[in-house]
């Protein structure tokens, strides 16, 4: 990176907290010009680092290298959280960054560990996908967000209502009531602060109905009911049924238009959009042992955004060191991939994968995995599903 040549006395070069970030700049050829001209979100996505980490770096960089220009108040980034108020550039520079202020309000998930890993919670104004197998806890997690959005702002809520769109089974009102009662007792809240009356549910029978609701009814509902979060469970249900492999391009075009519409509404109304997605089996091409697909192939790149790593390579029986145990992979996790392919992965801002594995004793091991996000790095957190909701397990 040319930062070493342009600003050799900059303290950032000696700050060990940014060693990984500087290495990423080197790897992805991020220049000082990129840091000044480009949007931080674009830079963070390009080098695969957290946007919060990048903002901390830019704050110091602008103060030292660009004559005291302040990018963002570092106090607003304490504990890994962005302040709910707008944080923007101040100074005399004419950088395009001045023209677009960064304003991100976070919605608590109801669990402090999840919030910490997400650097504050679910971001308003962005599209978050929650994917996983059937029974992994997707609907439970989305239902919990219907409750936390009603919490007072002091507790991480938005003091708004939720709109839940079902495309598969109906909405589980009993689970909602259980979660409301649990959270009310936990935070000593009353009926006027959180209630099932603030959760509005719509059942969409097909893709055409879903598009009609999102295009015409959603904008009206956001204003009328003071909606703070939109939840869709799930996005793939109708699309997988109505579009076969011969019409993938038509399906992708619908996804792109749909995501643009949702992102516009989210940005204009400070709306958190959370979408559940199904997963499907991923079939790996047979490759020689100890080899990988070409770096430009999707088979190689998909591990970075699907949430599932490549399975261990099985030693073929013909190998000289073959044994009955060596032919068994070290892990029983089957490779999966979120539905709707690469086109949909490019339409969302962050992906959370909920996994459920069966242990030998018959119990389940569940993990909350952040795959990619503009705010936080990848992480994996064990969790359990209780009567009161979805909560992390202390390890």
C-alpha cells in the first residue's frame, strides 16, 4: 500500500490493532486515494473487513494525514457500536464522503452476545438474510425480532411495530406470546410497551401476491402502523416453486427489482429488512485428493459467502495408505448453500446462517453464524431455543 510511502510518519503504520487491515489493503490493492474518495462501505466490502474497523482507521488517518479532518467521532464507535445519530465528515475537504453521511441505527436481537457479534444488532436501512435448514430456528429468530423492535430505545429497540409476511406456513402466534411474556418479565415492561397488537401479519399465497404487497401495501403500512422492521418468511418459497432451471434469468431479474425496492424503502424509512431463506444441498465436483477448484470458479468462491466450508476430502480406497477409518470425513456436516444463488447473494447486505447438528447422544448443537456483513467480521456463536426465544450459550 502506498500509505507507507505517502505518510511514513503516520502512527497507523505502527499500530498493531490495524495490522490485519493494512495487510488486507496490500492484498486488495487499496490506495490512499481509495481511502479519500471511495465510500467506506465499498472499501470494506472490497477488502473483506468490518466497516466499523475501517471507520476507526479512517478517523485516525484523516486527523493525522489530512490536516485534522474528522471523519467520525470515535466515541460513537465505543463497544463496537455506531451511534444512532448521524455521523459524518467535518472539515474543509471536498471529499465525496462529505456528501453522504453515515447513519445506522441498530435493533437489538434480544441477546447481548448476538448484538456484540453483530456490532450492535440488526442494522436499519439494510437487508439482512437469515438462512438455514428446516428446524434450525429461523422463524423463532424472526419472531423474536417482532418483539425487540417494540422495546424502548434505551434497551436497543426502535419503539415501532413489526410487519411479518408469511409465504409458507402461518404465523406462530403462540410463540410470539411466549416471547412477549418472557421479555416483559426480563425488562419489567408493561402491556403498553410491547404487545402482540404491534405485530402485523400478512399471508401471501403466491409470488404475484407477495410482489403486490411489497409494492403497494407495504409503503402505506410503514406510515400507518409506524413499522420499524419488515420480516419475510421466506423469500424462496414461491420462487423455487414457480421458476424452474430454464427460467433462472427471469427469476434473477425479479430478485434484483425486488431488492432495489426493499432497499429504497429501508433507506427512506429507517426500516430493518430481515428475510428468511431456505438452503439446498451443494454437490461438489469430484477432484483429485489434496486439490481445489480454480480460484475463479464458483465452486472455490462459494465458501466465502454461503456459510458452509468445503467438506473434508475423502481418501480414495485405491490409496496406499487407505484404511477403514481414513475413508470417513472428519465432519458429518453436509455442504449446503442458501437458495436463489449468486444473484440473490449480491442483493443482500449481510447474511446470517443458523445451523443445527445432531450429536451422538441425540441432542442438537445450534450455531449462529455471521457469514458476511458491512459491520462485523465472520463469527460463530452457539445458541439454544427456549420458550422465551433464541439465546446464546455461554462457552
